[in-house]
């Protein structure tokens, strides 16, 4: 019965996710207390979702995934060689570099540009694994690439921001949220999932408990994704709509990025000679950005960049809708 229910939800997942986005938006707008409450549970809910996702990853085969150098090179190339020039081109209409940050009359405009660069230059390391798996992509290989993506973006993000926005932004960055997110959203759920798999392989009572947990989490993947989408949207929709006039300028950039990068990701995967599942994973990592990790970082910026967090939130809302669509489109794009 549980297997049948899980299969039914997977077949109808796009409609269910769109429903979750709608419910989350309505809840965040109707009740004034919902956004704050939803914001408090975003990280725990996402951590639980990633735990269920990691449970479906065969940890015994991760060694082979780590040795897949072509995939790791493709993921690195698409995120750190292809994405920066695309971001640079897409943000030219928003650029203020001709006058410099100290001579800008519209400070909010500067914060918009900073927010766009901050979020688009950082590849996702959390729910991208979930969406990749839902689209039949190589979630296990993308999981092994997570430490590489996290470390590389921590090293390159200050350099790229310095080139694109100026040294003032780099000096204000706090690396703490990156480290904290990697610990609580990747290391802890992955360790718990590996321990559960180890228990499930035991023939004793704990083995039966581990097996029951794995079975239950297999059914909960779609509901937990729905809950994640709902709480993220509910926590942020009010702030975005309150500043929609200022944020309207960045939405076309995010939409264009989401349209261009799947094509580039598919091309990179094909040039690298990857299989279908691995190419789908490359497409997802090319599009998804590290918004839930970047947001706490944006909140630590000085008051002159106060609009930057709202830009990050806007990208999250755009991307969630794009991800729901990509779960169906990517299997058609990458056959």
C-alpha cells in the first residue's frame, strides 16, 4: 500500500508541488504570524528532506561515484567556468561599474546588483540533490560532488564578487553561514542516513527498525518536498511583494538564467561523454543556486546593501517554480 501511495504521488508530483507553492504563498500573505514561524522551520524541514533523499542514495556505490572524474570535471566546469560569464552578460543592464560604488546615487540599485551576483555565482548544494533524483538524475554522483562545489565556491565567490561588484562587498562577507549550512544540511543528514542504511542491513531488531525508517522515508519524500516548498514561500512571499517595484528589475535576469543554463548544462554533459543520469545531474546543478545558504550571508552585509537579501529571496521563489517544471522537462531534454 505504501509503495502504491508513493508511486501515485511521484506521478502527480508536479501538480502537488504547484499546490504547495500556492498554499505557502496564500498562508504567508493571509496571516501576519506565518512568515516568521515558517522561517524558523525552513532549515529543519530541509534537513529532514535531505535525510530522506540521502537514504535513497546507495552509499556502498559512492566510491565509484567519487572516481567519476569526468562527471566532477563537468560539474566544476559548468558552475565555475560557464556560469560566471553568463551572469556577467545577464547583469550588464544592471551594472553600475562605470561610476563605482562610492558614486552611486541609487544605493538600493547597488544592493540589487550585489544580491544578483551573490546568489547566481554560488551553485546549490542542498535541494538540488532532491530535484535531481526526482528527474531520474545521478543524485549519488551529485552528492559526492557537494564538498567540491561547497569548497570551490567559498574560495572563488570572493574573487568573482571582487571582479563583478568591487572589494567593498568582499570585505563585508561572512563565511560562517556557508560552514554552518554545510554542517547541518549536508554532513548531519548524510551521516544519519548512512547510519540508518547500516542498521537496515543488520539482521537483528535494529535492522528491522532501520528498514522501517527507510521504507517510511521513501513514502515521505514527496510530502516533505511539498512542505519545504510551502514553508520557504510562506516565509518570504510577503517581503518580496512589499518591495516588488524594486525587485521587478531582477526577475528577468533570474528567468533568463534559468532558461540559458539548462541548455549549457546539457551541452557540457554531452561534451564530457556522460550517461543520461549524469547529464541530467549536470543540468540541475547548472541551474540551481545556493540561495538558502547565501541568504544568511546576505543578511550579514552592511545596511547599504539592505536590499540584497530580498534579491536572494526573489531568486529562491523564481527557482522553486523553475525546479518544479524542470522535474518534467529535463527527462525530455536529456533522453
